[in-house]
């Protein structure tokens, strides 16, 4: 006998819009709070956005990242990141690491004396280590990266808005973009509140979250459009409840499976990708929430046209008539 896992029962009748003003108000309050946090506490920018030095090391012997970190922690660098580089083309006698050190002066790079101390400290751990390259990012370049990163997020939101506008209607595009802005602001607010490192990997997480949230929103909107053509005389709020319940299983399953993979990355991925995974995990949660309680609330208040199909309306009874509230 085949076993089928069900995270959500069949034919659910949850009234998602019973507290629509409360849920939407909470979302708007959270967005305002995030903006206040960003302007008051600021962001803990990483090397990409505030400048610093990247050192590429090579060694013929295997090493532990923790040993490198312990050796350099004694030098007093406040912003230090060490990652091991894996490449299938590397031979058994080639072990590469990337060491990133935050800005220590206005030039945006470590001084020659500091570089010598770094090399001496690593030689105590691995006498055969060599510096293959040393690159620095100055404050001017890092400032340009900040602007470019936020332009990328803004361009993604505008592109998604245009896509949904063309595929559906302008009401849907406004609802989708507001929900995406909600997701981005709350995620950035989280990073500001806990002072998590904000760098280019975080921007990648934000763009990935936008894609995840947009995909979920489009699936729900597509089913809503089908129901609008099918039940032309039913109230819009009933059709939105019906649509949300019909797609609930898919939404929960997608979020749970994505969450399982991200949780594994959070536990076993190490410090290098931890902030990226935190942004993704939080983005998945708020993305599912905003699809229902932000995007669809806006579409509900703006209203939509009901004349997509010229066929006779199917006046089947709505499954929400006489349904009990949970």
C-alpha cells in the first residue's frame, strides 16, 4: 500500500480574511519598524560594502579553517572571514583558502606591517603556506557596490511588477510588488536588529527570496483568476478564501521542503553561508505570509474585473457558504 504524506488536510475551509485589517496592519507596522531600525541602528556591512582586503592562500598540505581563524584572531581584526576554496581541478597537493579582512584605515586595505604579521601567524600553523594574491577594495568602490546592490533589488521588483501586470491585471501587480517590498524590508530589518553581516551574499539571498515569493504569488493569483472565471457571481473575498485553501497544500509543502534544505545548510554549512541561509529562511516564512495577507488583501481592496471569459458562469455553490469559521 502506497503511503502519501499530507501536511494539510483535503478540502480545508480556513477563513484567512477574518482578521484582514489586523494582519495587514501588523504587516505595515512591521515595515515601518524595519525602516526605523535601518535608519537608527544601521546595517553591519561586510567587506564588500565597507572595503577591506582579500588574501588568497595556497598550501600543499590540508588545513583546518578553524586553525587559521584561531591564529588570526589574536591579531585583533574585528572583521575577519576565512573560507576554504574547493575546485575539482585542484590536485591533492593544492589547498586554497580565501581570507577577508575588513577595512583598517581610510585606504581600505591592511598595511604592509599587518600583512607581514598575518603571514607570520599563518606560518606558525602551516609553514608551507604561500600568499597567491592580495586584493583590496577601497571605500569608494564599496560605496558603489552598495548603490548597485540596491539598484539590483529595485530593478527586480520593477521587473516582477511588469511581468505580473502583463500576465494578470494592474491590481495584481501592485499587490505583488507591495508584498515583495514587505519581504525585503522585513529581512533587512532583521539584519539591522541583530546586526548580522550584510554583504553581497545577503543581496543574493534577497533576490532569491524575491523569486521564491513571486513564484508563490503567481501560483495563487493564477488559481484566483481561474476561480474568478468559474464563479463570476460569487463575492471576491469568498473566492480568495477558496483559492488560498486550494493552494494551501502546495504552499506549505514548498515552504517545508525549502526550509528543510536551508536548515541543513544552516547547521552544517558553517559561518561562511550562515547569514545567507538566515536571510533565506526568514524570507521563505515572510514570503508565504505576504502572499496571503499582503498581496491578496491589496487585490481584495482594489477589486478586479470579472469578464475574462465569455462563457456562461458556472453557478456552483461556493464551498464557503455556511462554512464554520475555524
